[in-house]
C-alpha cells in the first residue's frame, strides 16, 4: 500500500490528529464545535465519532477555559490538542497562554511539563468579517516558553502537527486558513524535515524571499514571475517562528546577498524585523542591500473588502525585490 | 453615590468606623464553635467532629499555631530585607487547616499564594514555602510530592488548571487507567480568594466543572479584603450563592471556626467522592494582617473593624475549647510554643542560607527540549561573563 497520498491541508491535519489519537490514549482534542460539527473548518470531522466524546471534547464557549483546562489535563499526564476557532478569538486565552502555559515548566524548575498543542487557524484572504483574519504570531513569539510553527503545505501540516503533539513543550500551530484547501502530496511514512528548522524550497542566486505559512505559495509564484525578468530568486520556508532557524535564513541571504522577509502580520514590531536584525548580525558584510520587509500595515486588520490592498501579494514581493536591487554596493 | 454605584473616593473615606465585613444579604455560616469557645450541636455537621480523636484535635491546633509563628517570622524577615515580599495568612489559619485536614493527602490542591497553613499541613517545609518570597527561585517544592501545586499569582488562573486536572481524573477512571501514583478516589481542591472570584477564569472554571460534573471542591476564603477593596465590591450577594447559578451546591462556613471548617469540608468532599460533581465552600474569615508587607491597611479600614475580628481570633477560640473540653492541657500549649520557637529560629537560618537559582538553570528550563535561541543566548552569556573572569585574573597577575 502506497503511503503517499494527495490531500488538502485541512485533511492532512485531520489525518495527523487521527494518527496521534490512535497512537496514544493520552492524546485528547478539545475546542468549540469540534465534535459533531467537526470544527468550523471541518478539520476534526469524524474524529468524535471515531474516538468518542471524551477524547474529542466539545468545550463550553470559553477560550481561557479551553487553554486553562488543557494545562490541567497536561499536568495530569494528557496531551491535549486545543482548537481555537479563529485567530482573533485567541485573546481571551492570552493570559493562560502567556503567564501559565509558557511559564509552567520554567517556574516549577522543570518539574511540571505541559505538552499542550494549540491549533490556531490564522491569517486573512478569506473575505471574512473582523477578528477572523489576524496574524498574532509576534505576540506569542515574544513569549519565552512557547514553540510556534507555521506550515505552508499539506506534508508539513501533517508532520508538524504530529511533532507538535509529541513535543513535551507547548506548541502553537498557526494553520493558514486560506490554504486549508491547498492540495499536496503527503508521505505518511517518511517524515518531513524537523519541524523546527527552515527549509529552502526553491534555489536561486540573486535574492532570497523568506516567508512562512500562507505567503509561501505567493513567494514561489513571485520567484517564478521574476524568472521571466531573468532574476533568480531563492525561497526559504521559515516553518518555525520559535525557535527561529536564523542559521538557514542567514545562509541563504549570504549566498544571494539580498533578503526580503514577508508575512501577513504588520511589519511594525513583527517577525520580519527580528529576522532582519539577526541576518544583519550574521551576514552584514555579505549583503548588497538592507533586509527589506513586506507585510501588513500598522492598523487593525481592515474590512475584507480592502484586504487585497493590505495583504502582501506577488507584486508587493516583486516591488521589494526591485527595491533591493536599487541599492548600490558602496565603495 | 446617588445612583447606587460605589464612588471610590467616598468608599475610602467612609471606611473609618464602618464595618465593611457585614454584607447586605446575609446567609448564616455554619458554625460549631462559638466565639466564646462553646461547641454547638448541628445535625449534619457535628458527627464529623465526634469521630475526631483528641490527638487529631490537637494536631489541628498544632498546624494553626505553626502557621501563625511562621507568619510572624516571615513578616519580620521581610522587614529586615531578607524577603522580597510576604503575604500573611494571619487570621485564616482555621479556614485553611480545617479544610485541608478534611480531605485526603492524595487529593490534589491548587492554591493561590496565601495557603501557608495548607502547605505546612502537606509537609512543605518553611524554607520551601518562603523560597519564592525570597525570590531565589519561583517555587520551592515539587507539586507531585505533596499533591500541592505551586503558588499561582495570576488570580484564578489555577482554578482552570484544577478543572483540567479533574477532567483528567474522570478520563483516567473512564479508561481504567488511573496512574499508579494517584488514588482511585481522588478529588481536587481549587483555592481562591474573594477578590479573585471576580476574575473571568473563576467563572469559566465553574462552567467547566458543572458541565463535566467534575470532582472539584472550590474553597473560597472570603477574608473580606482584596488588598484595599471590600468584598461587597466583588459581590453584592454572599459569594456562596454563586454556586447555585452554576447548578451545584455551596455552603457558607465560619472560617474562623476550625471544627466547622473541618466538618463542612468533610461533608462536601465526601459527597464529591461519591460522585456528586462540584461543590463550593465560602469560608468567611478575616485577613487580620496586611495584604502583603507592601500594604497599609490603615488607609482603608477602621481599627474598630480590626478589633471586632480580633475578638473572633480562630486560634484563641479553638484553644479555649480544647482546654475546657479537656483535649489539651497547659503542658501541651507550652510544648507547642517551645517547639515553634525552635522552628522560627531554624527557619530563619535555613531561609538565609537559600542559594539563588543559577541563571543557567533558568535557561535550561524555559523549554524541556532544545531551543536554538535559548542555547545561543546561554552560550553568549557564558562567554561574556568569562571575559570578566579573565580580566580579573589578568588584573590579579599584573598586581
């Protein structure tokens, strides 16, 4: 039986959850509407029927409660996977995530492990109403004690989800909801590369675009478009935001000598700035231009009727590539 | 104040001479021992006291006295700059000792940060207890060893952890997989103060507990003051009535009565063990000391109120009854006093000897698995500090 299957990202995550539920009795799912409905994105579809209401738990409508009780279950020896319905609704749980989940292992001097996974459908471009399209990753990346993953394709989504669940640390998985229906091959026998490392998805020589999650396909398309202009763009899928594989990103930047970092989140105070600083420290002398950022603006996520002007697209990435080439090597 | 809302300034100036501890809608708390030290009969609760041996009765006193001695010593250590902060439990000894003595040592307890008597009862040593207040480590004990979780300062957060732990208990039983180191009949106690009942997490915890019929006992110590704000700003009705809204039983108890505290916790924990689902205790007590050593109660409450509650001192009341009922003689009290004098001296010595955690250890416990940024920063700090060490060596050689 071939273990390579074509599936959409949402179903790759479903498969990962199913496989972990089957592998370990201590793995539980908890969240709003994840049972009979299968979640608002149907990611948990069929799992309650298969594993029962006590392992796929429909929670009261209370995000702090979902994360707080997940912490308690994890202390007791379980591996809860909590679903937060949308990015914008993670904030009622912000206290539990940042003051409790993130710190528990540290404040107990390593005595208490809290292997909680939080699945967070995130990002825009779905034409929704407010609070349904946000990218809060920088807020969590700034909190020591959390691991943050952002898969961009079904293969990564499957293996990152499994790696997150078996990790003894708390992990937030940012699931790019605009890519839930993106198809791809999933090799169920051969793991994707380590979830906490970046990966070069497309080799190039003239500039690097580093990004994660929903913008990876955009970066690949931008690289393809640039080829028409005889520019060879390397694309790095950052994959893990915490820890950040600055080594792989800096190596690529040192090679191509130009780096553009893109994310949907606002650039101000964002992950792009962190990457720019780290790459400057590691590869300053190799760079022909400053690291440039492409991202959202310093505004609340706009009404989706205007999101096409807010979100980075191929043209915004190519404009940044042009801008990078406009810098001259100084004497 | 004409619209009925408390105006902050007015309520502070109105504090003097006003008893903030009387609530508009009173629910008579269960009391077995009167402030004069007389034992009353109660059909439901007296039988729980009747079965206590004289030795057990004396043990309750011992822990109350131990807490009070520790509290005085810790306050003085803080005044001398040896603790970063101290949160006294002075006046709440009966509420805490009565409750913890009534549950099993195998029951998991999730405390706030003032459950010192409960911690001592669970075998946590004074220096372990004071470690976080000396700020040498965030916590001094292993929660698993004492079935007593570490203190939680972000109010009410731990009530959700307690609910999650209780969900785990139920799932263990359903799947016949209670871990070998846990008791089959375990229940959970979630401690919370009157102020923290206003936190959203307290509400969410009670919603989860009710929905999933969790084996969870909420232990609210209503000490009447959330720093400077009286309980009636948190709730216009007795806190015990909250339980009804969630669909479970709550009982109000005189928290300065160790026997009533014991009896009520025995009754409710027994019910929970028998499968009743969650229960709630509102233990009406009084924070006789300051909120913490950084607080100044003279700014917001009257000396009349403090005097009133001094007359309800839980230890004096219990001591008087132990004597009059013939369960303890003066020799016993003298022995306890001597013992805790030693304890205070030992505690002072061991607290002053507490070594701060190494920052390397802090790096090492941020995650349980390797993390690139943590490792890089740890290595950087090591190199940086090694540079100073070399300079010092060179300076030493040159000199």
